C-alpha cells in the first residue's frame, strides 16, 4: 500500500495526493486525517486532483471513470467561484472588497458569501465568541499570520489596540437584504470555514450529476458518500501527535458525512519556558493555554465541521465537550496528559467509535 502525505491529510491506496490562510485553523497542520482505502482499485474508478486555496484537492469516485475530463473542469470552476468570493489573497474578491470598506459603509454580498457568513456567525454565537471570523488581526499580531514570526510577544497595549479591530458583534448584517457593513474597522477571514464550504460545493456538484459514491477532500477537510472502491464504508483515521512521525489514534468508518480536524501541536513558539500556541482566543486576544491537542468533528456539512473544529479547539476540553453535548455535535478530541495523550468524545460521536480501531 502506498502512502502519500500532503497538507493535513494523508490518502493511502489512492492516486494523488491552504489557500494560505491567516487564522489559527489554517496555520496549524492539525490532527492528521487519513483515508484508509484499498490498494489500487478497479480501473474504472475515477481519481482527480488539482490545486486550490494554496493546497490540493482530491476526488475519488468508484466506478466513475466515464465522468473524466468534464468533471475535472466543472470542479475547477466551482472552486474558482469560491476563491473569487472568499479569498483574501485576491484583491477583487468579495471578501477583499468588504475588508477595504471604511467603518460605517455597507455592501450587498452574494448568496454563497451570505451562507458562509451565516454559518460562521452562528458558530461564533453558540461558542460564546471562541470562534470569530474577524480574528485575523490578532493572529497576525502574535506572529502566526502571512508576515511570519515577530520578535518577542506583543505587549498588553498592542493586544488591546488590536482587539478593537476584532469582534463579529461589530459587523452590521441584514440576512434578508444580504447587506453587510461594519461598525468598526473590522475585516473578515473565512479561512477556518471556506475549505469546508468548498468541499460541500463539490459534493453538491457530484450529487447533481447522479454520483452517489465519492470522497472529496481539500487540504485535509473531507466529505464522503456511499461506498469506497472496496465496496464498503470509507475509512478515515485521526492522527495521534507523535514527534517526527505520523501515528493513527483512531480509525473511523464513514459512509455519509464530512470530517474536519483542528489542532495546535505543530505550530507554536516558545519564549523561555512558555509555549505560545497559534490557536488564538478572540475573547482574550492571546494564544490558548489549555491541554487540548486536536479536535475532530463529524457533521453532514463539511463547512460546519470545519468551523466547529476551530471553535472547539479554542474552547478547551471541558467547555468543548459541554458545547458539543448541548449542540449534538459528534466530536473527538485528544488532550495532553503527562507524557502522552488522552482521548475524549461527545455522546454523538459514540456510533463512530463502535467497532473502530487504533490499528
């Protein structure tokens, strides 16, 4: 069986393998998601890949070889549309145009932009502010943004000034008219949710074309449906953090749903004996200090799983499990304990643990 690593995901037994992002979720390589597929597969299986959002996308459709070239072009077009709307790296994207608006100004956004914004704001409210799509200035301040590491740590005055430019409550949003404005000089960054949304867009395209069995993955966020090339459930594995190696913590069989992971164990810096994670808590303006290493979320929507993985990783173990229980979220997390790690999960995750393996 061949293995191939890319970004935060590994696909085993398939051919082929972010959008550079400013937020905590992107900067972390996170807990590894792996597809444990069959060796090879029948010749008629379709496997496509390409580049998007600073990473790669991959698609496997058992028995779908006839779709071929036309499907590749259609997927690229879908992903290009997401980029044109939500990439902060494109000066003329919708999100970039909004970010350039002065405080007090408004603009009408597209239905797709509105859908992602609505999901992000809902996660922000339900998480008590642990998730916030305006957090990018704080991520930059702590040296985890595109400009790279800073000298030392920011002082309290710099944090306070930057926090003035953060907070989804400073957005002025009317979902009926899709008019979006800002009450303060805030900016949006959908990096922690746009990959998941793009996965859902591709999945919708596949289903509209009558394809019931597939795996689509973008930079580690993935969604599956139906059966794998082995004619059974798709098998996904969550990584166990291990210095200098990739190890599987838990195997999961998944037939229909999406999975996303966020974590903090590969992107951090230390000053003296203090460890500073790239996971920034918007409520405090500082890196998180709890023991959570990674959070994996399974949901019918990859967009929702993507956003919640970040939110729960910021919240910490006890709060994350409490919120997951109240919201009915299927969540699996790893936390540091002594020299190792301990696993925890929400009640909704129990069906995925049944019959799972650490092999």
